[in-house]
């Protein structure tokens, strides 16, 4: 059995994977190095491909384990070989991305982005009043691993947390309220912080539309770490320039990469990062992914059910 591994694993992590599937042949190639021959041989792929369309070469594939939580491009009907399994890495990114979100929120509330700009031009100048984070009304749209990790941290900071889920289910104790997407427009005027960690699909497209952005408070901060398509980027840019909202922290944009001439780059109180809150910037994230890979490899070799299997119709973990 051939097992293709595409994340940039180190020697210790390679050993962890090979121990989980003894006697199997491993191919360790990062995404740009993956060849057509690698794909044709692979029975299992651990990690993302450079382009999901490369799956057309995977004639022997039985299971692909993504290193992302998002599954865009992999659930297209007919893209995976018949009966091949798809799993994702939900659960590996909560630590890294929730801390990034909190850092961005404090940056905006305490005007640290303005003071950094002043530092660059050696200007000793007060930027006036700042805002407090404690006691904020926080609306978390998407309560997967990332939204949950962020919401719990904000609760610990003394905030009021309300969440929106696709399927409501039982409300966790740390949440002050749990709602469905049909209640979004009712909740937006209440929120001081709107935190979004939604996947990219037709159901989430422009969840924060022009009309919904208009419902936000003047001091509201929007944070998006899911997929850029969940927000109408042009409408958000217009709201920032008009001073209709307090700020936005975007680690994802639509389009992405964000064109150099897009006006939101220079919008007041916009903090933009190039989709780096997750990835492998935090070494612990890759370690968690390798552990997930190893456990699922062990299960596969033992004939047990895999964890993090994805529903091909919804794109979500089952």
C-alpha cells in the first residue's frame, strides 16, 4: 500500500506515521513536489493537494485525509474515485486561530494598529479614547472547533457570548444563547463583536451581506477567519470608509489573494492578514494534525471507523 504525505513533516513526525502503518510504503512530498506518478500510485493521501482537480489521477485512492478543516473542491460530485473516503482536520486549528482572533480584536479596540503606523513615521501622538473588551456582546457565527475555542476564551474575558449553529442541538454551559441562522438579523444589532469561522459553500455565501452589515452597531468589529466568501467584501469596505462600523479583522477575503488595488487594504480600522491564522505558522498545529493522521492510520489498518469523516453533500465533518 502506498501512502502519500504532503504536509512538511519532520523526521520525528514521519516516524510517528510509519509506526501507525507498519510495513506500508510512504511517499513524503510537499504539495508542489507531488508528481502524477505519486498520485497514480497512492492508496491513501494524508494532506491536501496543490489543486483538488489532481484527484483525477488518483485511480487507486481509497482515502484522502485533508490537513484543512475546509473541504472546498474535494466534495465536487465525481471528483473522488467511487467509494473513496474523505476526512478533514477539524479540531487541529482552534488553538492557533482563536488566539489570532483575540490578538486582532485587542489591536483594534486599543488602537494598536494606529500606534504602529505612528511608530513607523516616528510620531509621538495620542490617538485618544480606546474601547474595552470585557463585557462585550460577542456573536460567534459557526461553532466548530475554531468558533468554540474563541467563544470560550472570550467568555473567560468576561464577555457575553451568543452562538449561531447550522444545527442548534444542546446549548453548552459557557454559551449565553444558542440560535440558528434564521435569527442572524435579530442578533446583529446586539453584537459588539461578530466572529465568523464558516466554511465556503453556497449556503454560507455572503452570510454577512450588504443589508446585514447595515444592521451592525457603529462600534462593531467583524472578525473573519473562515472563508472570505462569507462576507460581501465591497460592502464591508464601504462601511469601514463611511465609519458605519468600528473595524474589521480579515484573515480571509473574497477574492483571495486580495488584489493589491482593492480599497479595503487602506480602509480605516481594517486589519488584514494573508490567510495565515491557521496553516502551520504555529508548530503545535502541525503536531496536532500529525497526531490525527497517525490515529486515523492506525484505525484504517485495524479496520476501524475513521474519525473526522466528511459528509460529501454538506462538506462538514459527520
